[in-house]
């Protein structure tokens, strides 16, 4: 969600309402829903399956940014630096840290006005 801030008659857009930690938890939640659970408790899913899921499609404004944020936090792993559809549809996303059911749960972002 992008908000506007007035500065001397001009408006600047800020990302102050953007909650990166919540986005990462949403990635975890949907990876667990879509991915195949591995013997070690982690989950794997292709980028194509994740990208084309209707719920994921409607939820994330910047899916690749959310995936990269999860990777930076060592929660998710995938090869390469940039994911593009359809070029990388077969790239496997590996959720290394599933969402803790006892920890903070993600909330769905409020719709833009």
C-alpha cells in the first residue's frame, strides 16, 4: 500500500504502510499451501505454480520483491537473482523455514482506496 505525504504543496508517495515482515509471512503461508512437504519439514514449489495461483496473483503487488525479501531473511531459497515468467516457471522455490503456527500470523493487506 502506498500512501501520500504532503511537503510544501507537493505530494510524495511513501511506502510507510508496506509491511515487509507480513509479506514474508504471506509467502510462507502460501508456500505451505501450494508446496510439496519434504521429509525434513520444508516445502518446495515451482515459481510457475506459485506465480499462477489465483490467491497469490490477487494478493502480492510485488511477488518477486516479496520472494527476495524472504530469501534475504534465509526463509526461502531459489537459484539465480531474478525470476521472470515464463522463463523461470520451472525454478524450484524452497521454503526452508515454514510459518510457525504459534508465532505471528500474516494478515491480508487492506484493499487500496
